[in-house]
C-alpha cells in the first residue's frame, strides 16, 4: 500500500478542510495556529511533498532555495500570491497554485461594508453607543456622505471588482473602472472604462482598490494620484496594503483632502501604521475580506483540488508557475 503524500499546512484551517486533508494526505497540521518562523518552516518541510501556506508566511527566494528536494508543490490558501517568490519556485521546478474565484463575493461584501462604514461614519456612531457618550440628536451632528448615486471608481476589474460593481449598482452608483484590458460589453454591463488611471481618479467620488500587489502596483496610490481624486473622496482597499503609500493616504485624511478611508489590508499587518488608529475618518477592519465560513471552506477545498491534481500528475486548475 502506497504511503500518503506528506503535506505541511502552515496555519489552522477550517475543520472540514482538515478532515479532507487527513483522508487524502499525511498532513502536518498547525493546531496552535501560530505563525511559523522561516526556520521552523524549513524544519517542518523536511520530508514533505507539498506545502499549503497562507498569506501570513513569506516564502521568499532564500527560503524556497533552501526547501528540501522532496517539495513538489506550494498550494496557497489565498488568492494573492505576493508572499511567494514565483520565479524562485519556478527555478526549483516547484508548482505554485492559488485559490481564485471563491473569494469574490465575500471580498466584495467587505468592500461595500467599508464604503458604507467610512462614508456614514459608522465606527464613530458605534463608539458613542458603546461608551454611553451619545447625548442628543441634532440636524448637523456627525454628518456623513451619501453613497447612493455617486461615482465609483474601481482599480482592477477582475472577479472581485466585477462583483462589487454589480452590488454597487443596487445603490444606483455610476461605475467607472481602470484595468489592464478593457472588458467585453457583457462583463462591463454599462461600466465606463478608463485606459488612463489618472482619468479614472479624476471622476472617482469613491475609489475601491482590487488589483494584486506586484512591483508595478507598489504604492500605486501615492500622493500625486491622491491629489487627482475629487476633494472629499472616499478610498477603500481590500486588495493588499502594499498598493497604498501610507504616508500619502494619512496626509490626505489628516488634511481633509479625503473625507474618509475604509481599509481591510495594510502594510506590515498586523503591525499597522499606528496613525490610522488615531484618525476619526478611518473605518478599519482586520483583513477579513474572505472571512466567511462558506468562503474559507471553499478556499481550502480549492487548494486541495489543486494539490490532488498535482499529486496525481495532472495539471492543476489554478497554476501560477
């Protein structure tokens, strides 16, 4: 009887996903759900056939170079892959996959929540209730910005961006987008394409970021580009923190150039720039874009579908390299 492939799983995964892992593989699970150091990852990877990491582990070129020869695949429990050096993996002949599609609805929901929460100053109102400091009602008290009927600019009209556009139409928002390529008329569904990012920014009363973190998108939203937004705009980010220049965004929030920002992702998370916490006009969430029971199960099953294919000698559906 053939032994099951050994799989290093770097974080605690949903119960249903770990049950499937036990049926098909010999998993090395992380019952304590702590973030391993690179040294621990290398030690635990010894003799393993594959790794199922999440975005909290940085598999850089040096770590991948030092992985044991037994590692055939890295099947990430994530749609983003900026935590994995793809070229280093390719050079080692290690197949890398991610989990697209299954996060789209959940992440778009969070983007919409951030838009509403930031525009309507929801966290400020909630704190008034929790601290018993709500004194009275006033016609001019804690005024926010109405979302309905506004222009929404979307950077990155992929799966999540398209879902957000559909949801935002329920608020009668006018959809504009910037993308590497223009979508077909069926996928555009009336959204207005901007070939130039600066043109998109100029009309975006709300701006939602949905592009991957790459060398080309690092600090894409910087001081120069923020200046092109309409005064009083709202910025939302559910993509990756590296897409935003923190200094520039914080300066624009502090000066009043921007009305508010809704953020679910950050540079250096969970150790985010403390200045965000000091600003009243930030609506902040702890990277929970995909945090629904349904989505996290689906992510795990998608990662294991890819792993099953690789171990069986088939081409995985979500191969990156």
